[in-house]
C-alpha cells in the first residue's frame, strides 16, 4: 500500500478497501446487477407486506402495536409541492409492547429514537403505517379525536430544565393538567397533587416553590409527577436520565420502576446508555438509520445478539464479571445521512461482517427465535415456516 503525503494511514486503508470492493463488484456475482431496480423491488415488497398486515386485527395483549411506521421529513419540494428529497427518520418500524412492560429503544444519535416516540404520540403526523393504542389505530386520528387519548399517553423529556415553565410554582405546574382534564373535583386537586408528589419523592413544601430552586434530579421528579397527574397508560421516556449524574440516574430509574410496579405503567424507554436500558427494560429494540435492526426480549438480546450492529454496541458495555472477556468491536466511520442512506443493508458501510450481497440487497427483517427479530444476511432470508409452526413441528417430532 502506498500512502500519499496528504493522506493519513486510515484514509489510505479505506481507499484500498474501496478499490478492492469495486474490483470484487466488477467481477463478482453482482457484476451486472441493477441496484436501482432491486431497491424498487424491495420497496414494492415492503408495501405489499404492509398492505397484507393492515388487514390483521390488533394483538389484544399489546397496549401499543406499531406496524410499518414511517416518518419522512420533506427536505426539498418542487414548485408544485411534490416532495423531491426526504429524510427517512423512521423507516418501516414494527413492534408490539405489552401492557405493564418496558421496551428500551437504543441506537446512536440521529437514528430516529425521538422521532419514533413523537410519531407514536402523534406529535408528528406519521407518513405511513399503523399505530394501535389500546386496540385503536390512531395513525390517522385528527387532533380532536386524539384529545381524549392525550391523558393516556405521556412523555418525559431529556432536559428537565427547559421542560418546566419557570414562572409557575410546582403546585401550579402539577395542578394545571389535573384541572384541564378534570381528573378530580376542584376541591380535591391540591390533595391529589400532594399525593402524587409524595409518590415521586417530592416533599409537600415544594408545592409553593419554583423550578429554578431545584436540582436536575428533583426537576426530573417534577416532570415525572406532571406526567403521572393524568394517570396515563403509556409513558414515553426520552433519555430521561441522560442529563443527570450517575447516582441521581439510579434514583430516577428506581422511581420509574417503583411507579410501574404500583401503578402498572407501560414504558417506551429511549436511551443511548445500554447499562440503563439493560436495567429497566423487558424488551429491547435496536435502531440504525431509522430502521429497527433487532428486537427481542432483554435476555436473548444481551446473551445472543444476532445483528452485527447490536454486537458492536453491546461489546462496549462493561461486564461486571472479570472472567468474561469481551472483545470491543469498534465501528469505523460515521453514521450516514438518513436523507441518503446506503443501498442494500443500511449498515453495510460500517459493518465488520459485510459481504458483497449486503451493498446490493436489503436483508429481510425476520423472526429467528420466538419474539427475537433481526435483519441481516448472515441468517437465512427465505420465507420459511413461521417460528411458532416450526416450534410445533419440533415438539411433535420429539
Ligand atoms: N423536525 C425535523 N425536521 C427534519 N429532520 C428532523 C426533524 N426531527 C428530526 N430530524 C432528523 O431525523 C433524524 C432522527 O432524529 P432523532 O432526533 O429522532 O434522532 P435520535 O435517535 O433521537 O438522536 P439523539 O440520540 O441525538 O437524540 C436526524 O437525522 C434528525 O436530523
Ligand atoms: S446484512 Fe450484511 S452489512 Fe448488514 S448487518 Fe448483516 S452482514 Fe452486516
Ligand atoms: Mg433523541
């Protein structure tokens, strides 16, 4: 390998790899392959699957069921208003969340976690897809139809500083939603609010105080209390502890867990901190560039991560057991732009296991173990028998 004076060793190495890849493509199995036609075919297949799934009834066990959800932000429009370029912030995401459970959503910055949460709450209008909340598809609900459901779905934001109005007292902040949504009779509002404050570890004399008089942890408790005043079923927590010290993080996480046990909340917990997600979640969804690349229950995702991206993310989590030696997988390059995602598998530009097929054909998102989904060419892609039927056949053979 020759290195020009102006390029670093890494740049020269990358160039070598690119040339080798181009050579392989010229001569390999995909030499005369039409990527654009393949992308079109994939899009049509996805639309066909979404259409078929549209007919299915919602899962009665799931409080939240998201099917083929997309949120594209238009970046460039023609004079006639036609969208020419869009940013695919959430791109065909599907999952189910049972009542009383916590689903952790992880992924690098910009992968679409917040957009997913906000689209589920209908703070953003979905581009396509279905959102079943408690059995109703709310994806196309108008704001007036959403209003009665607003109390049932709440969000807690990352930044407790900017999400509280500075000129209201804690009592005023917490009483407001109770009044607006007529949760209890007027005469009982104060005692109701004080009870919620106590549940969230806030002393009763905080009632008369202002947000600037509190620490970050206490402010986040106020935000949690505000979300709870309307007695929601689903709480979306968007990086609720990222802005806090580690010791305070643990207190807030334990508070959320305690509230879930006593009040049966269902959480969608967004975070880029895998240790926190591991602690609080029942199920985990891993996102990359707007797509869900792996989904499953916490134990199978941590003990048997299937997707190379999940493997790389988890290799960075410190293991408390000194006998377990984890090899850290460092991903090369930056996350590409969701406005112009790589062809084929969106992760192929950074994947340590990428094969030739990966840069041409997108892998199918499939269930490989009961409830454990992944999208990767390392695993069989064919439309084989559904997992439940396979399991049945295995049991019968035995
Ligand atoms: N209102 C918007 N208009 C246009 N693009 C947006 C908008 N909101 C988000 N995006 C883009 O969508 C992509 C996903 O953003 P999002 O905030 O959902 O990521 P994230 O995973 O929450 O990141 P972080 O971990 O940094 O919070 C990003 O490329 C972002 O620039
Ligand atoms: S499909 Fe290919 S590039 Fe994508 S994650 Fe799997 S091995 Fe890596
Ligand atoms: Mg975010």
